[in-house]
C-alpha cells in the first residue's frame, strides 16, 4: 500500500474552501507568497506548535488594532520588497552589478525599517528581522541611508583620484577643441557643430575644396551625397586622449574591484539576510491571517488532544461571501462530532452539502493554522481528511457520477487511518435505490468500526435507524409560515422563487431520534419551484 | 536669450516631435541639452521608446548617443545601465517595464553618453515625469524613438518642440509651408466651455460621430471612413451647429458635404493630431469656410530647424531660420546646427 503523507488531497482542499481562504490572503511580500505555497498542516502530536502559531495570529490581531497607523506603514514596506535571494546566492562567486547592489540595498533599507517598526509594535520576537546595519554601513559609506546607489568616490580613494583626473583631462580637451573651433571660424568662416564636426553636400564643391585645405579637419565619413568632416586631434589632444583612455580603463577596473569587494561583504551576511527574508515572509503570512480573521469574524479554535470536531455558529466563508454580495444573511450552523458516524438528513435545499463542506472547512483551516469562521470551535487533529462529493471535474473526465464516487471511495479506504475525518455527500444516490441503499449501509457499518469521524449526508432514512448512528436533521421548512411563503412565491419569477425558499429555510441542524422519519419536502419544493400541478398530484398518488 | 530657462517657466514637460524622420530630432535634443548646460538648468531626459542608440533602428541613419551633464535626471532600463559611458547613480527602480528591463530613474554622477529609454504607456510617462520633477529636474524633455507626429498628443506633455528641416523638401518655401501648416493645426482653437463641449465630452467615449442640433447631441451610427461624408451630409440640417468626429479627419469626411452646410457648422475633433489633410487642401477648405475646433490643442514651445538633409542638399542657415521666423513670428525658431 502506498503511504500517503499528506493530510488531504487537492480536491478536498478545494471543496472544503481551504484554497478559497488561502487565495484571499492578501500577501504583500514575495517571501510570504513563496512560503504560503509551502505551508504544511499540523498533524496529531503537533498540537503545541499549532497552539503557538494560532496564538501569534491572536497577538497580531491585537497589535494590528492597537497600532493601526504602524501596520499601514509596515504593509507599505512589505509591498515594496523584492525577492533578491538569487542576488544573495550569486554574491559568493560573482561581482554583483550596480543594479543588483542597488536592489539589495533597497531591500536592506526596508528590512531595517521593518525591524524598527516591529520592535516598536512589540511583534513576537521570531518575526523581527535581525539588525543588518553593519552591512548597510558598508553599502552606504556616506551614512545618509538614502535609497540610491552608485559606486561612489567614497568607496575607494583610488577611484576618487582617477575620476578627478579624468575630469581634469576632459576639460583640457574641450578647451583645446574650442580654441581650434574659434581659430577655424576666424580663419575660414566655417562654423563647426557643438560636436566639432560639419556636414557638407558634395555638390558644394567650393566648400569641399576649401575644407580639404584645412589641415585641422579630416573626413569622418561620407555617403553618396555628403561628407562629414571632424576636428583632427592635434598632438597635444591626442596625447590627452591616450591618457584618458588609460584612466578610463583604470576606473573600470577599480569599479570592478569595488563591486567584487562589496559582493564578498554581502556574501558574509548571507545567512542573516536569508533568515530575515524568512522572518518577514512568516510575519507577512501571520499578519494576513490576522487581518482576514478580523474581517471575517473568525476565532481561534481550541486545539484538543482527543479526536473531536465541534463548532457553534459556523459559517462557510465562500458561501457567506456570495450571500453577502446578494445582500442576504447567512444562517450559521452548529455541530459536535466525535469518532463514529453522523448523518445529516433533511429537506432538499436545506444546506446539507454546505454544512458538510463547512465542517471540512473548519477542520482543515484549524489544521493549517488559521482561525475558523465560527463563534467557537474545538478541534482534535486528524491524520487524514477527505471529502467525497460530486463535482464537475469528474464529469469532464468522462466518468459517471457513480464511477467517480467509487474511485474516490477506494482512495478513502486505501488511505484512511486512525484519526481520519471523512465527509461523504449522498453516496450511491446515482444508482438504483436498492443497491444504493445496501451499499450505503454497508459503508456505514464499516465506518462505525473505525476510529474515524465520519459525516454523511443522505436521503436513505433506514441508514439512520441504527442506534450507533447520530442523526442530525436540517430544520428546513418545518417551522416556516407556508401561507406567507406561498403568497410570496405566487408572483415571483424563476430566480426569485429560489431566493424566497432560501429565505424561509432554516439551515440549522438538530439532533433527532434515530427512528424519526426524514421529512418529505421534495414534492413541496418542486411545487413551489413551479412544477406542473398534475405531475405533483400524480407523484403523491404513487406515494400512497 | 535664455531659451530653456524661459521655457521652463511656462512648461514642465516638453516633448520633442519630429515633422519627419531625420528632421533632426535627436540633434535638437542634443542641442537643448547643451543649451541647458550653458544655462545651468537641471534637465530630466526620457523617451517614449528606446532612444539614443548608435544607429536609428528604422532608417539606419546615424543617430548620436545623448551626452548628459552631471546632475541630469535620466530614465534608463536596467539592461542598458552597464552600457552607459556616464556614471549613473540609481535613484529609483520604477514599476514600468520595457523590453530592455525595468526602467530606472538615475542621476548622472559623472558626465558621459547614455542610452535613454522610458515607459511605453502615456500614463506611466506622465507619472515618471512628475517623479523626475520631484527629484529636482527643472524641465523634462521627452524624446520619441521614431519620429511620429501622433506622439504629440496633448496628454503626454505640456508643450512640444517641433523639429523640422530640409528633409521635408528640396524647396525651402515648401519646408516652411508644411511647418506652418503643422503649427497652425496644433494651435487650432479650443472649443469653448459651454453646452456643446459638455455634450460632446459626455459622449466622446462612444467613438461615434456626434451632431448637435438645437443644443441637443445625437449619436450617429456612422464611424469615420470612406463614404461617411455623404451620410454626414444628410444629417446636417439648418439647426445643426456642431459635428464631432472621433477618428481621423481626412479630406473624404468633408468632400461630400454641401458647401453651404459646411460654412454653418463647426467641426470638433479630440485633438489636432487627428487631422490628415495637406497644406494646400487645407487652404482651400478654409477658404470654403471650414471651421474646426478641438477639445485639446497643442502648445508649440519652439521650432528647431535643420538645414541639412541626409540626402545631401542643404539650405542656407540664416535664410531658413529667417523665413521660418517670419512665417511663425510668435514661436522661437532655432537652428540646431548653428551653435
């Protein structure tokens, strides 16, 4: 048997809404963005670490509220950060380019800003970057801590001297050339351009003849119509040029030397720099979790050692976002699960599947170190989690819904182990009711004997008859005012009908006696949704 | 005369626009840079594309690199940084990308030649100019890689310097005539703030022809193009006061409009770069009473002339400058070859 080390497969992470929440994390730094992709769940035995992680989120929530302004500045600094870890790695054997050193200096300045801010905000120690001012002093010899960079003269006395010398020579050349330019104008009435050249049309033979006579001008280039002449450097200028070329080469060499030295210095700080990137990334993630939790009313789950999963007034975040966008109000659900089989039964459109997903969401968010969308939650860690639910992707793969269900059931049987959380949505509903029921019952019989928390939604009521099975029922339309509902629905269009039914639906779960019948709301709802009265009446006759 | 200082009082961002390829745009830029050195003005230099390469990519003609003095603020993409002969202090890494890496704003620490490139998108260009001004530039000069009149579109700068020269024609009067025509178009009157302007601005985004009758705007279901003129003629009646044309304004738009009607309406365009009508035709149309106004016009800050053409012929320097100045008396004309 293949040993699967992961907690949950990709589909489970998607269907429970973990991916949705992770995607909504507003991460600002490249380090945080990289780290979140590598995030791993906490497994049984790691309760203490998880509690610490969660306590950091709580801490960041408090800090964010107490230091609103500083948090804003911190996020701004985060936003400007770039991932320069490659440059840091490269500094071992290469002379970094000026652009690379500039970018690294920018990062160092930001790190220092984050260090000061986080110290001031009393962020947990493990998130505060180490002081890198020693390296900053090297890259910023002037000490003005401006976010600019150049191989400044102050990096090397030799460089400063060479540059000054070059400037002096440039001035000398220009002086000489200007002198010549004036001489030529006075003598020959010819004005050279600021670049000390002149273009003459070939047809202008008189000018060409004249210029050819001037020894200080030489043909620079020509095309079929015109000739360009330029000032010939005389001996004095030639000598200066030669000297300048030498100095320019020396300058380049010295600049390279400075870059090599700086690169070596940077490499010495490699460990602390990479560690700082890591800390900032972790801070970014923790702060993003805190801000998200605050915005979405999530709470710290209590992490316990026994294998239980309990929450009060839980809300599926993805569904809630949709309802909120439509201006509706989410009806929270509570449930308490422990090892054994629990069934969710009840009316169609009663939110059974959402409750199933919500249970998965709370469990998986907690294990990945997030706050959970509920009023309170108690979570015991699982070794394995899987949701078995129909999705469009299996249809795209060409499998029938029953076929893909069985495929996934096999995966569950192969991979589940002690402390598993299994969420199963209306298994075997896509086949004939006789075999479907039999299969469901035998699966339940198997699950009962395992140390799993199994939550199953089903319409087969005999499944719940067994005394060992906990039956949670959706309240549904049981307490709804049908007169009012019917009146409202009569004049509604198709889309409004669904919304009206949702409004009257009570999604809450309550534990019921195993022998209690599942309410038969299907025909009722079909009628409300506008199915022909004849068909509904005939169906009712069949039930009799 | 301190040309640049005077200009910097009036404008903060000036585009250098060529009338044609090889009209001497880069020569003009170099001239202005030297002028700034002499006047002690700190320039910001950027371009709408890669500029300053050794050879013009399009035409293969010689194109000098830009020599920049100490303290000039310049935009350089990362990949060209190491190729610069000047010493460049990096001040900012912008978010604007280019095919040659991200654009950086640098300060020239050691004078020398630089290959300049700037953001491609107009809005980014605007933001970067603002930043250059904040970093201490007195005036930002914007150069385009290819001489294109359309980059003179008003949103990219406060004013333009128009580079013109012998390349336009072997006849000097033709060079002057075409330049005057372009300047006249750029300076077309702006449609006054009022009901008509309000109506047009509200609907201009639809990219459709709008006629204003009796103070009310009507969107027409015709786009500019061949044959639109006849349809337009039908739509213009006694009560029509304005016609807004969103796209190119060509001869064919007005060709089929009844001359009597033409006199009585005002054509409105987004800006002067939408007009594609030659000087001669333009003169005839104006005589027939064509009246055009624009939502935004273009300030011409100065005109530079280049008396030599790459084809070899040249005009007399003074003659050209004088002829141009006489034709456009209120805009300074500079001969860039004559320092």
